[in-house]
C-alpha cells in the first residue's frame, strides 16, 4: 500500500497511475458540475474547506484504484480503502478547519456536516479514477 504525506496530496500532484497526468482536483464540487461548482465557490465554507476538498478529490481518484495511507505531520497514518474512508477523512479535516474560525464556527460546522451528508448520499458517481 502506498503511503502519501498529507502535503503531497494537492492540486499539483502527478498521477501515480498515469504517467504525465495530474490527479484531478478542483477543491469544490464534482467534475462536470461547472455551474454548481461556480456557485459553491462563492460560499465562505468553500473557501475555508478548499484544502480539505482538494484532498477529497484526490483520494477519491486514488482510492478508487488502490487503497492508500495518508501520513499527517504528527506521524499519524490514516488508511483509506473505501469511499466512506475518503469521505470520513474529508469530514475530519473540515471539522478541524472549523476550529480556526471565530464568530461563525457554528455555521461552518453545520456546512461541514451538510457537505458530508450530501456527498455520502450522492458522491458515488465521482468515486473513480479521473483526470
């Protein structure tokens, strides 16, 4: 199983499965949802969660092919084998990002939970290797 440092999983990541290609990551919404993605990009939650959402795009693509591990700076490794694992690491990162905000923390936590529920319900079609 390949283990990636968390910092490696960003929008500039080369695809380990397809030489010369980048892993798709737009940080907000699914590929092919241009109007929805544009509307979502204006929400404060999209700005706050951009890094976590980029991670989610990347792990959806990688894990749909092979299980991986994600190593955080504290040394902890999170193993991702399923779509739910990918959704759970994303949700955990969104909640962690909410700890950085002040007066609208409750709203951002609500948005994180809402995003998670929507993706758990409708994200299956995006759990695939894509460029």
